C-alpha cells in the first residue's frame, strides 16, 4: 500500500543513538571528577596504637593518616572567616564602583564618538584606543605610581595660577588608584559596547522622535537608549562578571580584596590551595548571582521586541520535568507505524 | 480659507553628486489635501522630508504657515535655527512614515503620549486621556497596552497617525503610508486618513494610491526628475495628462 487511505499516520521522532552515548560518556567523566573531588590522600604520617602486648613484645597496628585531597576541612574553616568576608566586600565595592565609573564614562565617550564634531569624535576614539590598547595591569601600576611624576595635583586656571592643590600620595591611595585604573579601562570597553547598541537602533526611530519634536537629548534618553539596552545589556553583564575577577589585580597594589585576603591567610599558614579554593568559591557564588540578575534584566529590556518573553529557569525546569515524565508514560515509537 | 500652508519655490537638494530636487515649486493652502505622485526616485519623499527639516534643502524658499522651516531670515540670508527652535517647529508638523517607525519599546498608548508629555509638557493623565480618544478615533482602543511588534502593519500605521495627531499639528505629512502594508490592510489606513481630510486637516500625502488621490485630494502634484511636472485638480490631471511623462507614468500604475 503506497497510500494511507483514510487511516491517520502516527509520527515517530528519530532516535538519536549518538546523543545517548555521548550523554553516557559525559556522565562517567562527571562521576570521575566528583570522585576525585571527594578523594583522600595519605598525609605521609601514620598513626599507631598498641593492640596487644606481652612482656617482650608490644604489638601495634598502624594506619596511614588520610586527608581530603582538596582540604575541604581547611576550606570550610576559612570560607566564612571574617578576613575573607572583608576581602569579599572590598571586591564587591571595587567591582560596583568601577562598573559605575565605566558605564558613565563609556556612555559619555560613546555619545562623543557619535558627535558631529570631528574634534570630539576623534578625542573619544583616542581615549578608547589608549585605554583599550594597554594592559589593565600596566595601567593599575601606572596610577599607583603616579606620584612619581605628579607629586602634587593642582586645580586652577589653565596655564595660570593654582587655586587648590593636593598631594598625589594623599589622593592616590591603593584603593583610588585601583578605582581609577580599572574604571578608565572599563570605560574604554563600555564605550564600544554602548556605541554598538546605539548604532543598532534603527534610524527611523530617531526620525520619528524628531518628527514628534523631541530634542536631541530627549531622543537619546527616551527613544534610543532604552532600545539600545537590549543590545547593551548582555555584553555589559559579561563586563561585570569579568570585572569581578579583574579586580583581583588590585591585590598587586596591596588592596585587600578577596584574593589578597586569601593570600594574607596562606602567607602565614602555607595552605595555598585551600585558600585559593575559598576565593574561587566566592567568585563563583557572586558570578552565579550576577548571571541570574542578568537574565531578568535582559528579559525586562526585551519587552516589545520579542513576542514571547524567554522562560525563566524555573519555568524551564517545570517544562523539562513534565517532558521527561510525559516520555516515561508514553513509550513512543515502540509499536511502529500503522499504515 | 486660501492662505497658504506650504509655499515652495525653487527648492533644490543634492545628495553628493545626485541632484534629487531641482527646483520644486508648489503651494498648498490651509485645509487642502495634496497628493504627491511620481515614479520612485523622483524626489517626492525627499521633498516631504524637507518640509519638516528632516532633510536640509540646499537652496530655494520653503515656508510653512508663512515661516521658513528650520531657518530664520536675516537680511538676505537664512540662518539655521537652534535645535530647540527646530524641535518646536517640527512638533507642529505631524509625520507618518512608510515603515511606521513606532517606538518599539513603548506600548501603543505610550507611543502616542511620549510627545505630549515630553515636548508639550502635558501631565501624564491628561496626555493619556487625549491619547485614548485618538486611539479610539482610529479604532484601536483595545490595543492601547500592546507593543508594536504584536500589532499588524495596518494597526501600527494607525497608531502612528494617532501619535502624530497627539501633537495637534497644523499640517500632516504622509510618506507613502500604505506602501509597506499587505493589500488587505491598505483600506483601514486610507480610511483613517480620509477621516482626517473630512475634519479639515491640511495634509500632504506621498502615495501610489491613485484611487485615494482622486477621491480625497483636492490638489495633485506629479513629480518627476526633481521638479513638479504637472499639478491641478486630481480628477482633471489624472484624466487628461498634459505631459508625456505623466501619461506614461499613469499607464504603468493604473
């Protein structure tokens, strides 16, 4: 029979055998990793105790002293210690403040870059070129040592008398040096991100705003930037997460942020790996929280541009669970096609 | 009512080496509905955009309601106005685009209230009330809280008309308002424009809808090669083309 006649045919999805094998392989690898994480190694010490004794002999039973390969006990001891916590707060402050500087600076530079004035556009380009073109670590060391070439900073009339002055050493503490260094560098990256977002907005939107009579600034604020946000948010989320970790470079300027706090501990205890794990755990926790926040912010700004908002992780879990249960109930494709 | 709303004489405009407008002369009186027809590339849209200074013309006089658009006469020169002054002038000229250009991040209602709140300084409540009246006049009351991406082309264009009207303009410009629409949606938009014409709004409509021009317009301008080639009462002009160009254009579109 080539034609099905009046019988309705059932559709059987293809079975992806390769996918099942690959999945199984990955599960084995993950199992091995978990096993390693939870494994113990001998410390090299042995512990002996007397089990039986006669007048001449004493019988001892000795066992190797084992410890967690990843020193989870040490990790557990320090992960919530107050020194680490203070370092974490410093890391968060550094990340938050540099991102504020970066976004404000980046927005300004992006708008200047798109200005009709050649001088403004070129100087904005120059800013980005310089601060994106040199390593952030070099920039940090530069600001830390700025007092060597500018012992005092003066505020006054250009080429004229000074009205107010301050010692560079007073102004550029390790913290402000880190803030300025990271902030300027971030500003250069953010300016490119924001410029890309602005350029992604259709020109018709600007014309429509003009035709309603909105001024240039209001057009930017009310029409262009809200729509550019959809393009700006995802890479900015990356920048925040990246900055969270880049801020660890400030440890080189003796700013006691998370990494430096961990280093200070292992400088005296020599428990290097456990303390690095402690720092990593906190970096991961904050990154996770930031990623969740990013998801909801992206969802907010995609209003109007997507017909259906993306599912929240919870909705996704509910859908997947239902899907798996559904598959268990109906053994699809077992009976083949009836035709 | 014969005082002119638009007076154009010798308006020229080039984009680089391309001369788009080569001396446009036309006059539109208050209360007139003028249709601009012509082949693509004839400069219709460019001229329309010059009327509200979205494009700056190179030479010639272009006056709206007796005033130079975007410029101020000082002796024998025209000085370009400040951004603020141009914005004020533009807010009195409504414009409807071929591709609607609704603000994608705002609901239909917010699209309509944006100008009244941020240009005219109306309170959100007052702007909202007027916007709802305008949306109901174009038959979209129940779409007020919908985003443009969820509206059909015809609905989007009607919101765009309401958005322009919310500024209470003295002149409305339509740049091929139905060209991007599916055929079955053209009617609803033309109906909304016709309604406006009946209310006495002065309008300039760039269009390819000859039936609409014949029925609604009381002035027709045929543009080709950057100038107005023929003008007059739509029914007469369309029935008896005087130039070879118009005759051949009409033979292609009718």
